[in-house]
C-alpha cells in the first residue's frame, strides 16, 4: 500500500495545544492557514500572481481575493470576471495541490514526488510518483456568481478539479442563471483521446435552463467528493437531508495512463465577460485530500480490529485463511477490496459460504455485546443469503451447533426482497421465529445487533426492528459475518463498516429526531462537522466514545454547529447526543 493523506481541516493555532479532541468553530480572526492546513497547496490569484506553499501556510491572505470570512471563518475565494487569464481563458482564485510541501528541490511538473498518477499507470510510473489515485472532499457554499456578460458564460464557476499535464480528467461546475433561485451541478471530463464529455448531476448546464427544483441556492452549504481509482472517476454531491448524487465516468479509453495529476480547489470563474465589478465568490468550510490504495482487506484501517480476531471460512466451514494470513494481506476472488475501501464477500453454490468467524467466544451472561456493520447487496441470484450470525461453538460447550441468530435477505419469500431475522426460541435450537426487518435497502445500510440483559435487539438504520428474550442461550457463541448461501446461486455483498462494540441506545422512529442532525464528512481523516437543526436538541450533551464504549470526551451545552477532532487512532467511534428523553448514537469512522 502506498499512501499520502493531506488534511486541510480546521487547525486553529491555539487549539493545537488541546490533546486528542476538541470542538470549536472556525476562527474569523485568523488567516486561511490558521483554520486550514495549506502546507501542500499554492494559490493562483486573479492577477495571475502565485503564492507558494511556504508563504501560503505562513498566513498569506489577499483582500477581496483570498481571505477568511469575518463572520463564518470560512476560506473565501473571490474572483472578478476581468481578472488576468494567463495561460487560461478564464481568471481564477484557486488552490493547486503541491505534494512536495515546500521542498523546492522537487520539480513541480512531470511524473515525480509533487504529483500523483492513476493506478492504471505502469508500476514504474507509480513508484516514481508522489502518490497513486486520490480523493478530494470539500464542504462549500457558492456565495455569488456572475450575472452579466455573454449568455453562455453567465453564472458559471468551477469549484474543484483534477488536472493532468495538459487536459482535465474532471472539472466540477456550479451554475446559477440570473432568473433562477437555485443553481445546477455538472461535471466535464476531457479525454486526451477525444471530445469533451459532459455529465449533468443536479439540474441542467444549459444557458436557458429552468430553475432546478432540486438545485442548490447561493449561500447553501453542500459537500462534494471527487475520487479516482484506476480508470474510474466518481463524483458525489452531498447535502443534509437529501440522498447523495453520484456520477461515475469510465476513463479506460481516455488516455491518462502514465500521465501526472494534481487536484485544484477554489474559484475558477468561468466568465471573462460582463460589467466591471462582476465576480464569483466561493466559501470553503472543509477541504480534504487523500491518496491511498488498498490491496487487501486488512490494509483498510477501520476493519483491522475485527479482522485481527477473525479467520475466514470458505467455501464450507473449512478455514480458507487464518488470522495471521488475513493480517499478512490475504485476498482472493471471494474476499477482496472493492470500491477503494470496502470488503467484498462473494460465493456461489448451495450451502456455500465466505464468512469471517470471529474467534472469541462469549456467553450472554458475561455482559452486553454488540456488533455493528454497514453493507450493500451487490448481487444475489440465490433465494436466500445470510450475512450475520451468532453461532454457538459446540466444541467449547454442549450447545446444539446451531445459530442463535441469522440475518438474511430472501428474494422470493413474501414480502419479497426483505431482510429477515431467524432467532432460536429454545436452548435445543429446534424452534425458530422469523422476524421481518423490512425491505432490504438498495444501497448501503447500517445494521446493529445488541445482546443486552438477555435480550437480542436488532436495528436497521438506527430503527429497532426486533427485540427477543434469549436468556436461555447459555452456550459459548461467536460472531459470523459475510455471505452464506442457503440455496443454489451466487451472492456478492460489500461491507463498509464492521466493528464490535459495547453498543448504544437505539431510538424508535417515532421518537427519532436524528433527521435534524447531520454529521459529515463520514468517514473522515480527522475532523467532523455536527449540524443540529432542531433547536430542541441544543444545550444537550455530546459524548465521544471508542468502539469499546470507553468515553473519550464529553461536552455539555452543545451548539447548532460544532467541529469535533477525532483521536489519531483509526477505526470506529460513537457520538452520543442526549437531551432529556432523547438519545441517539451515531457511528463515525476515522480513516
């Protein structure tokens, strides 16, 4: 694995003295580098002058071009229409990624330590580069766009890019027309080998577009992610309370193998016409860049705690990989890395499996237990596939060698394509109750299994779906998870999260106010933002704990918007928000 992580998050000088965890707002009295780590960026200003990494990170700012918002503390990029264009057609106030971090002995151009390449490049090129593949995430608000000038140029601004040696694999546009109340989002992909390609994500890029019903207003915060792995470009738009919007571009014929790349972020004003004084302005609240590739499931940090205690069974209960082999990088066509940082389980045939067997046995009477996961059904041709189990270890006790619990998806059992829980109702394992957990979501969903005070509780996406008394089950048992086919066919499941823990309270949907709470970005490299819309939850308490339930920090009198820095250790953490009778537990991943 080759990895570079660049975190451009809020690092107030005074708050760097606080150990491990702190909540704070951006400081409007500091320059941009006081709130953001800019050590691996340079900036190009509207007059085409540049400020290199050292000067930028030493506190550089420019009035009306690049500065800290005096109210929000955001990093503001402002660019007039009549700025200098230099080698470009349009002016900019924009950051350019510089992996060299001020080391002027490293060339800024070409394949080398200042730039990165796609993993579709030759191994020699990958080895010579500063990083391989990349992800850029940001939280932004477009405050103002141009309103005058040529019709085809009005209201356009680029807020994020991947730039190659000559062309641009990705340009992310925001555009709002003067007669509309909301703006559109679209991207451009520029193959070396052919014509430019356009992809509309929200609304239309047309110069005569109607007001997009699901558009983004000026000043409205939203998140974006630009991700490249090999020849796959994925752009995502994230908004609180709305489903994410994704666009995937296949770049396998675009000609970028062995080319060199860098990210750009800020304000690339796409209007060089119009009245004097017309401009575009963009505010950044978060900015992260990560370069990492994983070749085996154990290389993904957030899965390591669970994998370090597990073996893999496939295609029957035979051990396919020991714990040591998993730790040493075991991967196969049945157990592998998917979507950059997910674990894929695949199997075919009746009564065949690819499952992790956690090798720690436990009994219910020893105390509460819980297992959390997040998964997506990618493919299923068999009628029934099991993804989670609690199984007794007949070799360690006198149990019936049967599962206390199976969570499975059934395609044909009415109601079709639902999740089910099969729970034993006696200590001989002879009788089973099957509980409908609801329609299996089409995308990733959270599941939690809690064993508390002799009760087995199952929650899907935070909503309790089952609660059964199982105190009769006194046998040593263990967790299993993956894919276990109950009849002939094939199944593939991707896991995004998998972690043991002490659990947290699950609130019913009737009492759940969590729709008024947004936590992002998640996963994160360092910091998260917590937005609380419902004023009823303000002045409550917020607790951060690790996966074992150990409380790391507690805050009283929580505010509407907060920043929380997670500990350095990667893995799963729990944020618990409480206000009177309301309690909600959120899972957060530190990458």
